[in-house]
């Protein structure tokens, strides 16, 4: 299992210091979700992280995928948990504009995200896909901004 580096935590593009309580909450949250990214440096090819990685997107992307800060900033990314799939872009966890979703052809990977969600969390009739999240307290789940669509997690 890869550990969350307390001294390398980034929020909104800036390195931050966290309390013991915030760090423990962040680790718990990170272990309860599975992250993915469409790196801009590799033509937006979907890359999904393994389970049980307590690192944040920034640490995983810069360490394992060797993304630069600017490539990370412009790469759509997200995570899945038992309740849904959440996508966003930028350090501000912004919504991905419709034209950008189309231009990057991200919709084509939604079937794969649904398959991985089913494999990870079990089948559900429909799983919501949210676009953007409202940044909140470290270690808590941040509320989604908008519902983008629903995906079936049933096998074809």
C-alpha cells in the first residue's frame, strides 16, 4: 500500500500542513475511494489507480505517472466510491465543460469506469456520475456540483 505523504499534501495547488486529525481523516477517505485520471500528457488515456492507495491525486500522478504540475492541472481526473463517480479538472476541482468532455472523448471511457465500479463495489442498477465537487474540509467527502448522467453497472 502506498502511503499519503504528509509533507507533500497539496490543496488548491498549494502545499498544506495538516493536523493529526485531518491527516487521519484524509487517509480514511482516500482508502475508501478509487482514483483515476486522463493525463493530458498521454492524449487523455484513462488511467485507473489500484485499490488501497492512501495517496491523493497529486502524489499518485506525479510519483507514479510522472506528471508535471502543469500537466496535472490540465488533466481531467476523478474518483469513484460506493455512491458514485466524480469527475473534475484543475486544482479547484472544477466542472469539466461539455465541449471539453466531447473534445477529449471522455464519454468513451464511461463504460470502463462503470465496469471498474462494478468490479470494485458490486453491481448496482445505476451509478451517478457527477461533474465537479465543492471543496470542503480535508478528509470529508466534498459535495458534487452537478449530476452529469447515470451509468449502468450491470454486465453487458
